[in-house]
C-alpha cells in the first residue's frame, strides 16, 4: 500500500519500518544511489527478483500416447529478473532508514553508493559510517538529466499537462518516439534552464535567481509564515488584485493600442508602494506566487524560442506535486506563448536525481539497453490534487513514496506501420476524462474481484498457502481501485 | 530665479511650497510668445512643453551701396543689428505638487496664443484633465503614452548630440557619452515605470511592444515598502545602496561550498534571491533586504531585455522610466546585469533627457503640421539645466533638487544638419579631441582658462554696443550666467554630455546670444578686414615673384601666420589688444621653424607635383589677416592649378571667426582686385557655402545639408581644415575618406605642452586615407 492516513500519525523518527512494504526485496539489493535535496531524500537500488512464471510446453511426441489428451504441459518456474526501486522520504527519516538498510542488507558486494543533490555532502559522513559504503558524489545536473531521459523513455504517460478547470486536472502525454530535444526548467531555490539535445548532451542555457527560494524567503518575510506548504496554502486563498497594480488601475481599462487587457498585472506589488494600508497574508502570498511563476514562465518561453524548442518540462521542489504552482506556471506559459508551447510536468519528477545517480553507477549494466516498465503493484501513484480538495492527503508528506520498475525481457519499440507514432494512443477510452465510464469500470472491476480471487486459488490446488496469498492480492488490488476512485491519475 | 534654485538648492528648496511665486523670466521663459502646449503627467512629475517664437538680435553685414560709397566712411561694409524670429522648444519638469501654481502662472502670462488645445499624455493626464481645462481654458487632447514616448525618444536621439550614455560607476568618468549615430534605428527601449515595457523601434513611425514584465519599479517600491516600512522610493534606493545582498540572498557557494564549475557558475553568483530568509530564523536589516530586492529586480529586467534583444537581433538597448531616471544606483545594477547576461555584447544605454520623452512626443504629435522633424534642433545650453545626479552619497546636496524645476530648451536651427559625406566612418566619428569629462587635469585647466577669459569677454561685449546704455547691465547678467555654468560644470562635468573645449565655447556663445550680444566682435572684424584688404594685392604680388617651389611653402606659411591672428586664444588676444600693429610679417617671424611639431609638408609638397585635385573643401577660421592674407592666396593657387574650391564658413558669428555673410562681401572685394578670384566666382569654380554652425569649433557630423550636397556633387577629394578650434580641439583625429590637410598654430601654451610642443608650434597634418595611393606616384610633371 502506499502509506495512508492511518500510518502517518504514528510515524516518527523511531518508527519501525514495515520492511516488506517500503524497502522491498532489500536482501537482494545490489547497487545503491541516493539523492538528498533540501528536504527530501530519494534512495534508489537495484535488486534481482525471483518470481514464479507459468510456462507451457508441448508434450514430447514420443511419449504423447501414454499421457492424457491434453495439448500441452503447464509448469510453474522460478525466474530471476531485475527491478529498480526508488523510495522518497523526508530528510528527518534518513538515519532510521540507513539503520534499517544496514540491518537488512545481506547479499550485496557493493562498496560504493552514488550520491547527488545539495544535501549529499552534508550527510556524507553519516552515510559512510552507517552503511560502510563509500559515498561517490555525482554531478547534480547530469543526474537530473539522465533521470529525466530515463523516465521519458520508459514510463508511458510520464509527462502531463495541468489544467485546473478541466474535467481532468491532468492530461497525460503519449510517449514520443524521440524525446529530444527538450527544455528542462528546474525550479529549486533558484531556477536552472537546461537544453537537452541527446542522451549525453545538455547545456545550462540560462537560469534565474528568482525561484522557489525567493517565494519561500520573501513569503516568510512578508507573512511570517515559515513553511513552504503553508505559504502555498495562503497563496491559494489570496486575491492578487488587492496588491498588484493592474493595467486598468493605471489606464482605467485596457490599453488597447498595445494589446494589454485591463486585468493584466502591470506592476507586481504596485499597490503596496503607495497605499497606506495593511495587506492580508493570503493576498501578498498570492501576488508573490504570480510574480514568480509569471517570471519563470516568461524566461522559459524566451529561452525556448531562442533555442527553437517546443517541449518544456518543469520540475524542482517549487513544482513537485503542487497544483497551485503547476497552475500558475501553466497559465504563464499559455499567456506568453499564446498556446504555442505547453508547460509539461512529470509524474516522477522528484525521482529524477536519484534515478540519474543510480544510472551513473549502473552504467556497466547498461540499463539504457533495456526497456523498463513501471510496476504498478510496487509504486505509489501521483499524490496530490488541489490541497483544498483533499486535505487528508496533505498529511502524507511525512510518509514514504515509492516507484518500482521492472526490467522487461525484450526491448520494446513502435510498430513500424503506425501512421503517426507521435499521435498514437492505444486506449480507446480515457477513463480519467470520462467520469461516468470511470465509475462503471471501477465498479465492474471491483465486482469481478471475488471471481478473480476464486480463480487464483483454484489455479494452485496443490499449494496450501494459495488462499492466503490470494487474500493479500484482493486487499492490494481493492486498495488500488479505491485509490484510483479518489485519484483517477 | 531658476539658476539660483538650482545652485543654492539647499537654501531655497525648503522655502518652496505650493504657494511659491514663480520667477517668470527664468522658468517659463518667453511664455508670452508661446504657441502650442503639451503636458505629460507622470506618477510624481509633470513635464510641460511649449513652443515659442523667440525674437533675438542678429548682426548682419551689408555692402555699402556703391553709389553712395563716397558719402560713407572708408569702411568696407555696414553692420546692422536686426531682430530675427526663430523657434524654440521649452520643456519644464516639476513635481506634481506645483501643477496648480504652474497652471495659474501660465494662464496669467499667456498673451498671444491662439491655441485651443493642449496635448496630454502620461498616467496622470486623466486625473488632472478637469483642472487643466478649467485653469487654462484649453481642451485637453489625450495622446497615446507609448507613441509619445517613442516619438520623443527618436527626437532626442536624432537632435541632441551626446544624448545617450553608458554608465560606469567605477570609471574615471561615471558617464560615457555616445556619439550621435547617423542611423538611430532599430533599437530597443526598455521603459521601467511601475512595470516594464520592452519596445522595439524600427523607424520613425513603426514600433512594437514586444514584451514586458510586471516586475518593475513599482515592485521595488511596493515590496520594499512592505519589507522595510520605508515609504519613499528615494529612501529605498538609499537603503539599498548601503546594504549587503549576500546576507539575504543564497549564493552558489552557499549551496555547493564553492563554484559549480561544470555549469560555469561562480560561487558568488546569486542562486536564489532571498533564499536565506526562507529558513534562517533571524532578522534581516532593511538595508540588506532593499539591496537584495534591487538586485533581484535589476537582474531580472536586464535578463529579459537581453533575451528580447537577442530574439530580435538588436544591439542598442536604451533604458528609461522612473526606476532609472537620474538614479546612479539603478543605472549601475542594470548595467551590471546587462554585462553579465550578454558578456559585453550589448551595452546598457541611458538618455540625458529621458524624463522629457513623453512631453516631447506629445508636443510633436500636436505640432505635426509644423513639421518639426523636418528641421534640425540644437540644445540651448543657456536655457537648459544639465544632467543632475551623481551617486547620492557623493553629492547629497543635489538630491535636494528634486522639488525644484528642471529645464530643457531647444532652438530650431535655420538649416538642416547632416554628416559630411567624406567621413570615413560616420558611426565612430568623434569631433572632440579631448574629453574633459574623463581628463580631470585638462578639465581643471580649461575651466580655469574660460573663467579667466570671462572679464575680457564681458568688456568686449560692452564695447561692442557703445550706443546702448544698458549693455553693461546685460553684460553683467551674461557674466553671472556663464560663470554659474562653469561652476556647475566643475561639479558635474557631464551636465551637458561630454565636456569639451567645444562645449565650453558653444555654451559661451549661447549665453552671449541669450543677453543680446549676438556678435561682440563685429566691429573688430570689420576693422581687421578693412586693414587686411589693403595689403592683399601686395601680398599676392610678392608671392607671384617666387619660384613655384618657394611659393608653395610661402602659401602654407601665410595660412599659418594668418592663423596667429585669433581673438579666441588668450595669448594672442593679449598681444592684439596691447599692440594693434602686430603685423603679418611679425607673425611669420613668430612661427616655429621646420621641422614643425607635426610636419608632413614634404608629402604635401610631393603631392602638389602630381595632378590637381578635383575639388577642395576649405573650412576657414578667422576674419582679417587670416582669411584675406593667409587663406585667399592659398585658394587662388588652388584655382590656378585647376582645382575647384568650396569655402565653408560659419553661418552665425562666433568670436572673430569670419561668417558666411562677411565672407561674401570680402570675396566680392577681392574679386574686384584679382582676376583669378573673379574668374573663379564667375565660372563657379569658387563657391562660398555656410557650415551651418555658429561655433569656433567644427562638428563634421552636423553640417549644413547644402554643404553636404555640394561636396558630393563636386566630387570633393581634398578637405582643408584650418585653425586651433577646428583642427586641434576638434577633428585632430578625424579620419576622412579623401585627402585632408589640417593646419593650425598652437596659441595656448598648456595645449602646446600637452602635445609636446611650445607656444606657436605648428601642426601641419597632411593625410591620405589608407588604400588610396598618394597620387603623385602617377609621376605627372607639375605645371
């Protein structure tokens, strides 16, 4: 399960971690990488997974006569495949997690852990002491880009467009056959704007000091609110028009000859220059959010135009899982490019650095040679929607988030006969966008669950614990269905 | 009076309030002759523009009627002072608080206008509309703000030399002025008011707002007020100039412990503005927060400006708006940002009269039927306040000036001015040899020099109008005004663009004109011309007797000796006044023997052996001996060689320089005595044109359009520039696309010292542009 509200309030630094759920398959872990950001740690490891596969085999013609009249033989075999595990947790849990890993690590011959992120050097000593592994630092930007390339290539529906007022907040993009070139706008404390041209070629073409740290820092000074999330909460409730000077505040309406509408912000915080009054925290936070989002959006557009790029992905803690900032950035991009460029976001944006660091360390295993698939059973879904819509979920920050990817046996490519691979959508109906259809099918799958469980147990008549496993399956799948009802994405 | 307001601002500014009585003769000058009005009302300042006709006295010369000549004295020509009407543009800037007082004042003094309308622009225009209409009885006609801004910008860029400047905080001179470009388009104008507008200007009438930002001056002010509880914009800038941004901003080294080498980010780069205030649990000083805010906003604007400039392939970017206006702090941060983002490829440019752009534009919109863009205009130094600010800390007294009045006046020039077509590279041409803004020693000397000479100039001015009893009083006013200008320039050498000997001379001429001394030297010139003419034939005859080789040298020595006669140079005016008999021959003896300080006579002589020039353009200098005994024989020789000659002289008087009017008469007289000159005139091989200037110096980028046309038509292949003002103070380094000859005698010991020579050293500089083989290699035998 993706850890839910029931477990979050019992968690603190001394929690006992549920091993089978969070650090899955740790005893078979081979390689580690860690990405320590300003507040969150992302741990990555690679494990070999033994699991059962059903095989079918033709009966030997010579012996066919002495068997019954079955067409072929069915056998269950153990198979070893590779899996990538990514876990995200707050920096506060880092020591607990390291202890847990140390206790459960059995079969590894790794001597090194790849590390990246601004916090890597701060925790270096702790990691080396706890795990007995040498911390090997990797360049942050290189890891980020590597990770980004990896998810874009391997996870279908990784990228999405955010539309606050649409039927479905998230509109997922189909995987493009060629992911390059693209622009990555990473909004951390500051902003880095990176042009990525190929697997190994990228360049930081620009940046800005007006980023997440500015929102947080100026917001804290203006509102005396110290937490980033709370600042966003304030912003989502505020009215920027009481602080900002609009075009109509100056000209009494639109400025037609220049094509400026009356509601356009002429001057951020322009009203607080002369008005002798108190402004609400909410309004100031909202104005600040608009100011920063618009500025970043404008810079991103200008750099995109200058370098002739149409795909622009946004990431970094300013964006990560915050519908408020995804909305303002999207708005800004639409405004400045008149729809020519779409603001794209990534489902697993928070893991990019960890994935990249891991890939750097695993280069000898050539992970890029394989195709990988997201394991839905082992992965938490995209977590947030508007904070007001589902306040329960906000409590989840403080918990663990996971992504697992299985190495596929065969490399997967497009059917060469597709007329337009970039617009091909396999699914006929998008249940994310069709609420009625979603209702029906979720209900349908829930109804069918009992039958599936029964069928599963019956398929293994000679295994006594099958019923117990089937029950676990039922719980897990039902939970997934419940999650999907709440968050269809 | 305005000058005092400006000078003694510390004493007068606190006595000013809304009920002040305005000193009419200084601030709203010539209001009784005002024709057209325009007003630009901004957030805090009002800019008023009007057009007036100015009557002023000009000295004219006229030949005596030959029939009545006997009756007159033996004077060569008649000098009369006439009234002339010219056009002048007035621009006045004051705080909005004074607007009512000013409107009342205007109403009371407006006499002769038949205007029914006042053009208005600026955000405040609609707020004050009713007040203006009620007070003035004029209909307020609103004009588009951006259109006015651009129109005004085009106008100052085209008409005011040294309008644009680069700001360099730590350089010898804070302001580095740019020379006027022959083509001002295309450019980017970044107007930083409450917000930011980024406008691409492609031609006089074509502009487009290609971008903008809501993070502008209002954001600095608004956020600054919230963060520091400081409500005044100026105070916020003051705070910022004292703060340390590093205590609030998160630097690259704060995150990575040093630089981020692989991305090329240095450790001191700001990674996150206000990044430290996100987590640090401490109080930040107002100064530090203001500084961080200033950096954040300036950097952002600079970055956007660079991106838009790159995207539209523009390299000239001008910044304006109240965020910039007269604030060295913001000019510095914007300049820094532009340098950072473009690595020096784009320069941040600022404008001296940036605050007036809207008013100028609104005025031009209203005056379109008068076709103001058809004329050339010149800044009147006498009626204009200079550029005001330096770093607020350096000169706190000046900050007190906001609260007073600032003025710009521009005179319509009689002639349209253009580049000399023979400039090698018009865009890099700088007329002035020495920039006194950047050279403190030279500045000290010349300011002292002009102050010393002031008494003599006043005396001369009074003497030039013996029959006018109030001349002494006017002359005294002139003295005060010019002395005050010199004092201002000592404090703010950049007040009118780059300070040069030329600008000091021009300012003096403007001030003399202002007090109706149009030509203090007219009588002296007349007398000297008279005397010199008597020697003309004798001088020509003695030259004729020389061999060809000897004559060529004697002609050059004649021009040089003639040039010793110059009232503009102090060393000489002393001699001339004490010993009027100082003769031509004596002057020749005073001349330095060869080799001269700069001596390319041999090359010139070799060249003379070659084929004659097609046409020579000769910029002449002084009246009297110089023009008559020095230049004319030289011209005569050129004509004899088969070279056409264009004599270019000043349109208006300056010192004892010969004016075009005087030269017409002199040439006629000489022609009557000399068949060569007569034939030249008759056959149109000798032509007199005016330069378009009234300066003792010479700006080859602002010459009369007719002159430029003649030069082109006649395929001029030789330019001769004579005299210290035209060939040394200016144009010493000017590169021409044809052969050129610069001749002067250095009549100032300080300058001689500077150039490594001594008093009366000779500069004889003959230059052939690179790539053009000296034509004597054609080896045609002379004559």
